[in-house]
């Protein structure tokens, strides 16, 4: 299992910005000038990291063409050398940035060390170097691609929070975006995106100022209300919906179809079904906290209002679907209301609630992903 890097703490807000800064003029001017330019501001650092990400991906793509056999190394040598020549001055500028941004020195060192291994490869040596045989070429290219992948990951690692904040600031509480859709350009490798996602899920403080809740399992990033009072108002709405559903269950006992069950028995079974839902939610929360890489098995109490605010729509949908399913199962005789065997009746209701919530959870996650995908698509079209 791939080790998850530690969360980048502390990461000042002036480094991980809420949006992508404009490309620094010194970097646009060309590699020769950028080689002597140390990023002195957060904007310049992020510009430099984003440029590196793009150029290293370009180098990786050139090498991958050779590795796949679509082109020979001799034919691609010029393009590969040109890509490396573009990256080198950017790396020189980045190496000196550690003095300006000491809190990021370890992450920056990972990037520059990986580039050092790339630059030392005989694949990038000038033509007078001894030619490599086919097997040696493939080994060297595989090593270079691995180091390029490291650079791509760590450049995105340092800029991911800022880009994610930019997206979240355009959303209202309760809406969501898909992490994998947002970062598939910056991190083309799915398992690297998942690794970064686990880091963000295990470090909720990184997005707390913007109101971002990361689901490390599904890749959905929810927007919640930053104001604590408004978050607890969402909890109140959810509680009111649950009370209303309970009153409807009691009232359903007066219907002809459910009259034989009785209002009291229906309410008792409803309590058992809710207990099943509560157990399922607790198990799911524990699994997701473990998947987030934090090693926690208990949901923090202060997360309650955050989760409810981020997923209020899903919670209301869950209560409504559970209500209809429960009454339907009782009316169809699938949950036998038999007070003479109270334990069996409550256990049946409990299992029904647990199973129904599991199915509703799958459906709700599917709806969240589809809605987030549509939001991402509309925003991408608007940006074009």
C-alpha cells in the first residue's frame, strides 16, 4: 500500500491561495530569465509550480511515446532535450525558493531531488554520450517517468488546496464538486489523485476556511456553511424533518391499509428502523475515517453540524425514502407487526432500516456524483 505523505502543516493561506494567480512575468519572459529569478511572493511560487507541472507532464508524454514504441529515442531526442532545457531554469528558480518559503522546504526538496535524478540520466546526455541499447533505454525511461510522476504529484500537492478553494467559493452550501474531475489535468494518474485525496480528507483544517468537506472514498468534495450558527440551523431542519416523518408514521396507523398494525406498533417499528439506520451510518463513518488515512474510528462531535450542512439535501431525501420504504414494507407484510413476538418484530425493523439505509446511501452517492459532474461540466463550458 502506498504510504500517504504527511499533511502540509502549517500551510499559510498566503501560499495556498483561493485561486490560480497570474503567471509571473519573469517566468513568461523565458527560461533564461527565469533561471535567475527566485519567487519572492506566493503568486510567483504558485505560478512556478504550475508551470513546472505542465512542462514535466510534457516531458513525460515525450518519453512515453518512446517507451510505447511509437517513436525511437534518436528521433525524439531533440524534443526531449528541448523539454528538459525548458524545465532546468525553472528548477533552478525553485531550488532557491526554499529560503523564501521555509515551511515548504521539504516538499520543494522532493521536487528538486527528483529532477536531479532525471537530469543525471544518460537519456538526457548530449549526443557524444555512448548510445544505450534498447533494454537499457527502456529501463532509463521508466526511471525518468517515475521521477517525473513524483514531480507532477508534489507540484499539485502544493497547489491543490488553492485550486479547490477556488471551486468551492463558487458553490452554495450543499453543493459538491468531483475531485478527480478537477485535478485530472494536473495529476493524470488516478492512484496519485487518490493519494492526494486521502491527504486532504485527513486534514480537514486545510479547507475549513472555505467550507470544504472531502469524502476520501468517493472523491466528492462538499461545500458546507462556514458560519456555525447557520450550520446548526441545518441540524435543526434535519431534526424537524425527522419529527415530521415520525408524526406521519403515527398518523399512517389510521389508514385502512395499515389500521391492523396500529399507530403505536408502527411507531415502535419506526424506532427500530431508525436504530438500524444509525448503526449503518456509524459503521460507514468509521470506514470513511479510516479510508481518509487519519486512523480514527470515532466521528468527532464537532463534525456533526458540518456533515449535516454539507449533506442536508441528501439527509432530507434519505428520511423521505426511508419513510416510504418502511410504510411500504409494513403494508406489504414484509415486516410482520406482531407484538406477541416483540423482539423478532423490532429486529426485523432494525434489519430493514440497516438494509434500506445501505441502498439509499448507494443511491444518494450516485446522485451526488451525477449532480457534481453536471456542475463541473457546466462550469467548464462557461470557462471556455
